[in-house]
C-alpha cells in the first residue's frame, strides 16, 4: 500500500519527509522507498533537453506521470501542472483531473495569493494540491534567492498562510532564505519541503539525476 496524503501531513514536526523527482519507470523502481516522488516539469530539462520548464506540455506530464505510476509501489506521487495549464479555474481542474487519471495522487502548482482561488477550485473538485513558493521556475527571469528583503520575506510568509488556507496539503519552498523558510515552517500547519532553503523545512526535495 503506497503512502497517503495523511501519512505525509502527519510527519510534520516529527520525521523528515524525503522527496525525489521521478520521470520514468526505471528510476522509480530504484527510488520507491522515499516518501514522495515528484513528477516535476524539470523533466523537460532532464529528460527532453529543453532549456527550461516553459516548453513542457500537459501531454509530457501525462506521459511521465503514467510511467511513474506503472512502477510505483510505496511512494506518494505528486505531478506538476505545467505552465499555462492552470490559468483559469476550469483549466486547472480539468488538467488536474488528467494527471490524477494518469496516476498522480496530487498535483503541484506555483504561486501565492494570486492563485489561491485556483487552489481552492482544485481542492473542491476532490484533488489534493501541493503549493510552491519562492523561486518559481515557470516564470522566473533570474534564479536568485528569495526573501532577502523585509518586504519579500513578509510577502512569502503571508502567501504561505493564504495558500494553506486555500487548501494545500504541503508547500515546496525553493531558494528561500533559511531564516524565512524556518519562520514559514513554524507558522503554518502543513509540511514544508525545501529545495535550497536551509535545513529547517519539514522535508527536502532533490532531482534524482543530481543525486546520482
């Protein structure tokens, strides 16, 4: 029996959550002991040779999700909604359903208060959502650490509260200062998953090819 959303949320503050990206059945077979396999749109760069994530399509994500689902035994599967797939509530719900049908247990999307209503619409459709704050690869012009100024830190903290209230079950914090990531982790009720955001998040995510 694979891990559930409840299993992951109950780990907050008790046990570190391990997350690895996975895009194909061979890699998933090797890494299926982790808590969460993230079918990230980073597959565009790692597997398809794109220069960034902005060329990744729903068809790509469905194919990768299906491959992961076919090999998964133990881990929870979270799949990224690619760029331009959740601009409206209707598109967000329809595309989330496609990823669930392909084998995902939950979907992930990037953004703060500006997508709170989108998150709520997806969760009201019965689909679990992982949030993503800090550096947002789908729209970032520069890859720089987030939350260094007081204003940026306050905005990140507020966004974390807003999307938690909107219904996310966890939040990825990418390239957020360790101090801000620690504050967010302490202030919200759902687990935080860090990528380049210090040691105090509830879990860490790593691109499996980087690990190897």
